[in-house]
C-alpha cells in the first residue's frame, strides 16, 4: 500500500482480514493521511477517532512504515521486482496544491490550504508548546469557496485572526456544503463574495501586507452550467492583510506516476483505474481514492479501497 489515508487503510484492513501480508508505506511521519493532516481537530478528533482506527488496522497484522516516499526512496517497480511484493495499491491522495499565478504569490505569509492545515493539524502548531512555525495572522484571507477553504478559515479563526473568505462567485455557487458555510458564518468568518484577487501586495521585507481584488458579476453559464464570473471594470480595491491562504483545489502529486513505467494517467494527472476493482494499466498495480478521482471525499476513498482489496484478491488468486 502506498499511502495510509482512508483508501490505503481500508484496502489494507480488508486484505489483512483475507489473510494477506500487508505493508503500508507512508510518506509523512505519522499515518492517517488526510484524516490526520487535512481535517481540523474540531471536526475530527485525532486521538479519539483516527488513532483508534489505525490501531485496529495494525491489530490485523498490517505493518506501517512511515517516512518512506515512494518515487524517491524506491519505485513501484523496485517494490515488485526486488522487494517481492506481488501487488501494489496506490492510495497516495491528491496533495499537490493549485495557485492563481498572480503577482506577489511567492511572498512570505502566503500558504496553500494544504500546508496551513498540515502545519496546524499534523504538526500541532495550534499548541503553544510545539515548535512548528505557523502564521498566527492578525487578518487572514482564504481564497476559495470549498469545504477545505472553510476548514482553513475556521482554523485561522481559532488561531486568533479576523478571517475573510474571498470567492469570485456568489453564495449560491459556493462549492462547500451548506452546513460548512453556515458554521463558518456562525463563527464570524467574513464572506467577500463576487470578489477575485488580482495581486498580493508585499512589503519591503517580502511579507504580505494586503491583496488587490476586483469586484465580479455573474455572466453566462460556463461548460459546467455555472454562471461565469466577469470582472467589473474599475472596481478594484485593496484588503489589508498579513496572511493569504490559497484554497483552489489540489491534484495528485506526479511523483509516483512519473517514476512508474506503464502506468496510465489522464489529462488531470490522475491515475486511470477501473472503478469496480481498482486495476490500473500496469499488471499487479491497483489504485483508488483521490489519486484516481482527484480531490473528493473520505467515504469515496474508503469505497475505492474496499473495491481494490477485492480486485487484488481476485488478481492474486487467479495467479
């Protein structure tokens, strides 16, 4: 198993119950994947819920090796040809963040939501007795409108900031669940809707000091059926900020696909795999979760892990 997130843990647990010898390779220093680094403590208690699930999987005989980056420390071909693994499941998630490409985006104080949440969740930056550095901003903007944006905004709020959600469409187009938006509003998050950043303003020391935005209006629907936002000329204004968190979605890290011969990926850099059994274009290699679908939900990743366990069992039995 590559990755110890919901897909990898589910697949590993099911295969162990079938009697297979299973090893999970996890790139980070703690297992759990997005359950540990991506979902805030106030939504998913780590010690009460996630740690128990990981212990359950270990109790089935699954071995978990942390700090192993497949694609760097070794390749999938090496695992199969030299280490003796008969099948591999790729559950490496979608951890590569997107950025806007606007001026000033390289400034100190600009985070991806991934980095911000990982520092705070996995590396316990919210605790004063931990040494992990994190911007406890005074005034924070989170650019984006999905569930991860709401998580990042509510996390920044708990670190003591005034927090703005900056999103280029209207409230009815927010991709986050209605409940998440409701909770964010209840907690005091400010929503700057129909607003799009055009530049991050940087002080003489290279730190964020603000963000230039432009007002938007909704035009004709785009290919997805959502109304396209259009800039209103002359409506630019500046927000005074010290931290900007970009939450514009993620895609799979190309490290595994670029180091694995014969593994088909699609134009979105996602691994191509059969939905019913997780089989990829490379014999003996299976995949599921966000590495295949792009960023989605924990429950879908778990479903993909279960399907792949069945597929791996059928593959090995047929051999």
